[in-house]
C-alpha cells in the first residue's frame, strides 16, 4: 500500500476542517493552510463530499465543512475509499484479491499478509479525532497506542 498525494492531501483537508468543526471554510483558505492547490482541492473535496465526509455551502460565504463528527471518521475507511485496498500486493488483499501463478508455496505471501494486517490494525483503530487530539503514541519496543486513554 502506498498513500498517494491524493490520500495525504485529503487527510490534510479533513484535519483542517476538523479543527474548525461546524464552521464553513472557503476553498482558498483550505488551500493556503494545507499547501494544496485550489484546483486539486476542488477535485478532492468533491470526492470527499460524494463519499459523505464533507458537505458544501454555496455562495459568497460558501465553502466546506465536515459532514460527520471527527470521532465518526475512520482513517482506514478514508484511505480505502480514496486509495483502494490496504494490501501491498494483490495476492494478499482481502477486498481485491488477485491470484498469482507463484502463490502455491509462496514464501512472501505471509509477509505481505502481515504488512496488510498491521496497516489495517493501525488505520482501522484511528479516527480523525484521534489525529486532532494527538492520540497516537509510539511506545518502546515498537508498540503503539491509538485512541482514548483511560489513565
């Protein structure tokens, strides 16, 4: 899995809109603060609108805002919606599996499956709100915590 500029820029826009929850932001302001061109943002925000992540308001004071609460926006779903499967190889994909002629006895497939599962584990447990609240912590030994802490 590779997150393209499309996924990166969409997450930047969602994060900015999340910091201004309930407020309409104009496309130029979003562009200025995310360093994404207006032209590219128009395409991304239209796609995010079709997917139900943002809504728009027309007119002189128009722009975009989140359609859902930040806690309801799952980063794994956003990435899948924009980028496709999380698997690094089609033979290890759950949603878009494609067989490989070398698959029987393949010693790489377990690695690709582990990579897929690890990526999915992190992204599926992360919400936009977790990012906004800086609730992702890497612990010693490579472990991490995502989400609300109870302590």
